[in-house]
C-alpha cells in the first residue's frame, strides 16, 4: 500500500525538490538535444506547461 504524501515531512520535501530539479535538468538537456516538447512530457509523465516554460527560457536565451 502506498504511503500518503505528508508535506510536513522534511525528508519528503527534500526528495520532492530533488526530483523537480532533476526533471528540470532532464527537460533542459532533452530540449537542447532537439527532443520534441510533447515527447519530453510523455517520457517524464508531467504537465506540458512545465516543459513549455523551460522551452520559453531557452528561446529567450537564444535570441539574446
């Protein structure tokens, strides 16, 4: 049986932040390698909005 998420647990909060940072790095590297936004979303099983936010930052950096 899966344990319920308890946000007051400091270990759970640390693991969530590590997971999010790792996913962000994966998204960044995948987009730089030319992987489609929708494919990245499917691989990580996350919201497309999160992937597109990072994609927007990459596009802005390339324009500078």
